[in-house]
C-alpha cells in the first residue's frame, strides 16, 4: 500500500494505491479521506480572537508602563527644566 499526493500544499489530493494481491478491510474512499485529513494543517485554538486582541492590548499597556517607569526620572527632570 502506497500513498501518493499531487498538487499544491493547499489543494493536495491524496490517493492510495493498493496492490491487487493485498486485500484491505478499509474502503478506498475511507483510506483517501484519511490520507487527506493527515495532510491538513490544523492549528490549536488556544484563545478566541477577541481574547487574543485583549492580550495584545494588555501586553502593550505593560510595555508602556515599564517604559514610563524606566524613563520617569528623565521625564521629571525635563518637567523641572521647563518650569
């Protein structure tokens, strides 16, 4: 039993050739569907898209707060000189 794929990665078609002497307990369509499902790239859904946006906003706020705390003495000095 051999597995052959053809086409681009996005539209790949999988076919399975069974030798005539080798009998399979599986239907040919089931084997082809199995081969096609093995080729699909599936990424895990860890968070919803809305939560993903909120997490990026939270990361940006944390970064902004860190920068503000880091440069606070320099900003304070600029404010004193301005007055």
